[in-house]
């Protein structure tokens, strides 16, 4: 495993096997707040920024208050 990129909200790891990725998903569980992506041995783990979560909640509230029209 080789760590080559790191920011406060994102970590990228290289040379990660599919099995290790699947084990990580099991360990993190369904209620994880981190976003996890895997592509051909590259694993990216991101944590949403507070601003993103704020706007996500506002949009969710708007959608919950808006009546749904089905044609």
C-alpha cells in the first residue's frame, strides 16, 4: 500500500487489492460518513466538507416540503 496524496478531506491509496477494499467496506459499515471509491487498485476515501452537508440538508428539506406531482 502506497500513500501518495493527502488532503484534510481526501486520502488516495494505491496498490490496494479488491479484497482489501471489500474488507474496508465491511469494517466501515452502511452508516459510514466517508465516501469511498475504488478503481483498478486505487482507493480514494473522502469526508464530506461541512458546507456540502449543510446544502445537502437544505435541499433535502426543500424536497420534503415540495408536493410531488405525478402525471
